[in-house]
C-alpha cells in the first residue's frame, strides 16, 4: 500500500514528514491505511492556520456557520454507508452497530444547534439604567483528541459544537483509526468549510504530545483513557486560562435486586457488558447479583446466553453481536487481565478466549466475590466480573469502591430501591431497568472522579465550547440622576 497525503492543514492535503504508520483491519491484519505522521513543525503550522482562520469564522453569523455544518450533515447522510463500512473495517465492530454510529453523527448536528441556543444563547434583562446582556464567545483555537472505539461519533461530539460556537479546530484522531478520520475530514471539505477552520493532524503519541503541549491552543477537548487524560491534566496545570474537557474511562457497576423478569435482566446485562465487544466507556464491568436462588437463576441464564453470543466478521451476512476488538494487542491484554484476576482468586465461569493473531475474543465472566485487593482498573473488553451480595447497601458501597464514576445501573422491580440507589451511587450516568450503555446525545454525558473533570459532553458540550461574557450596556454615556456621596462633577 502506498502512503499518501494524510494531513489536512489550511485546506490542503499534505504528506506527513514524520514516521510512517499504518492502520490494520483487526479481523485479518490487512493494512487498510498507511501514511506518514505529522511532525511537531506540521502541528505548529496547523495551529497557526487555525489561528489565522479564527476571526473570520467566529465573526460569521451563527446561521452562516450552521449552514455549513448542515451541509456536512447532508454529506454524512449521502456517504453514511461508506462511513459505516470504514468504521467497521477499521475497528472490527459489526455493520449493524457502525450504521448506528454514522446515524448518531448526523443526529449530533440538530442536538448541538439546540444546545448552542439553550446553553449558550443570548439573555437580555432590562436594568433601572440600560440593560444586562449575557453572551457567549468562542475560546479560539481548540484541539480535539478522539478514541478508537467510536472514531466517528465521539470526535464529532466535540467538533460540531466547537465549530458552531465559532472555534477553529485541530483534530488528532486515534492512531488506530486514521482512515475514519480522513473520510470524515473529506466530508467537511466537501461541505465547504473555509480553509484552516478544521485541520487534521495524524500520527501516534508524538503527534498528540506536540499538539497537546502547543502553547498556541486555547483549549483541548479529549475523549480517551483515564491514563492519557491524567497526563493531559498534569500538562495543563498552571494554565488556568485554557479550557480542558476530559471524557475518560469507567469501572462501571450494575446491580440486580428483586427483578422478576429474568430474560429481561439477562438481556440488559449483556447489552451493558458485551456490546462493542465491551469496548464502550459505559460498559458494565462489575455485576452485583443477590446471593441465593434468585441470583443463581439469573447467573445460570446469563451464562447460557453469553455462550450463545455470536462473534464474527463485521460484514457477515448473519450479523454477529460482537465483532473483533480493536487489535490483537488489545485482545491479548484482556487475556492477561483475566489471568491477573484469576491469580488474585477469581474463578472463570466462562473463560474469555482469544483467537491469537487477531482481535477476536469470546466474552468472559469471572466470579470475583472472594477476590481481595481487587484492582481498580478499567478492563476495556468483554470481561464481566460477578460479585454476590446479601446486603443492598453493602453492594452499593462496593459498587462505589472505585476511583471512576461514569455509569451505573440498577435492575429491580422496586422503585424505592432505585430512589435509594440514586441517592447513594456515585456516577454521572445512573440508569434504572435499562442497560447502562447507549447514552443519549440529548443529555449531558460525563463522569466524576477518574472518569472526567466536570465538563460533561453530548448535550452539555456547548458549555465547554464557549465562555460567558456579561455586559451592562447603555446606548449613550449618561450622567446618573444622583451621584455617589462625596462626588461632584462640574
Ligand atoms: N468518557 C467517554 O466519553 C469515553 C468515550 C469513549 C472512550 N473512552 C475511553 O477511551 C479509552 C479508549 O480509547 P483510546 O485507547 O483510544 O484512548 P487513549 O487515551 O489511548 O487515546 C486517546 C487519544 O489520545 C492520544 N494520546 C495518547 N497518549 C497521549 C499523550 N501522552 N499525549 C497526547 N495525546 C495522547 C491518542 O493518540 C488518541 O488520539 C477507554 O479508556 C474508554 O473508556 C471514554
Ligand atoms: O465509549 C463511550 C461512549 C459510549 C456511548 N455514549 C455516548 O454515545 C454518549 C452520547 C454522546 O456523546 O453523544 C454509550 O453510552 O454507549
């Protein structure tokens, strides 16, 4: 495969001047994309071009920016199948799922338009003299960092509101999904976005470091691992003037208590734990089941249903529930995590297995009730840890025993249990009798603790894309009727 001009800087596709890197189809290791990464100098040019474009973009009326963003939505719709196939090929996710991802990218535009007005609109109040006005202004030049698991939808969730607010953008996608990023940028180009308003710098960690540490950016919107998010947070220390939005991982609990419909319970557990091969930040990692008959029946049914999960190629005609994980390395990492837990005393109820040399794994379930020193790590794959409990409050306490706080859920027929759970559980997404994955873009999306820095995304992304400006205004400088004591202006 030949390498090509993969950097989009100031409206031009340029060859990277750094190291070559490539993207593989994780199902069969076929090289699907190859190019050279952007060097620190090229990142610098991208930042300068975004700066150059900032005034003309932010000076445009909102409606004019919106028109271009809507043209991007049209491009997304026209090319949605190509995009869904690209996401599937590059991530291993099945097509039924990546079609939903392409659809979510289109849906984001109307939601971001609404959020722009509702969260950052203009508010005017009459005052005894003049008026008080609240407006919002774009930060300037912002960097967007994306993860590999939703290479279209999640960066789009930063880029669209950032552009609507009037920012210009430098996008650094995951090095595991450069092909999807390139396709997306081509759609922005076709939509007629002016040169420099969005720039794409492709590369591995070095390219990311060059962008994140660039003094010329006014903010950084990040979705990815807690590990990287922490590094960025440290790097931004001492720069209070810069906006940093961190959407990070989770170690998410799901508790079952007195839920009578076992089939529905098993469905919601599987949908929470194994969708996207467990590669969603919101996936359930810990399942709390009551000790005794009720819990035994659920577990037995869950084991049967999990063993029946179809794993397969993204384009199998008979679509699998789970495709491949992102890489052979990620899959091997899950096997190692499973072994670590077994060494700590966990018991494999269903062993997660790996088809070596590929990203394919089968889902696993571990009984972990007796594991002491449970590591507080996010295992980003289809490995569910089961804990049996006798006391609901003790289960909630154990569910909260994590530095993360992204999603959590309760499956129960009892609304009072939910009321209690809601008050005690520490997470940004708390669901009742629904899977804990599949969060809505029309609601705020973010976690607490190691999951985020209180800059929720999705519907609330508008908040971190602009800053408020409060003004008191009068048409003409006017002397007040009564002067302050001790003042005479003659
Ligand atoms: N909360 C959310 O909204 C959300 C959504 C999706 C995924 N995630 C999390 O993302 C993770 C999976 O994604 P990932 O593995 O791609 O994340 P990652 O942290 O490895 O990478 C994310 C981005 O950061 C860049 N990067 C990595 N190290 C860097 C450094 N030192 N300096 C600058 N840039 C750097 C990468 O190149 C990539 O573009 C999981 O932990 C998952 O839970 C969170
Ligand atoms: O992997 C993390 C994202 C998971 C996904 N969340 C969203 O899509 C949030 C909505 C948005 O950002 O628009 C999920 O909950 O499945």
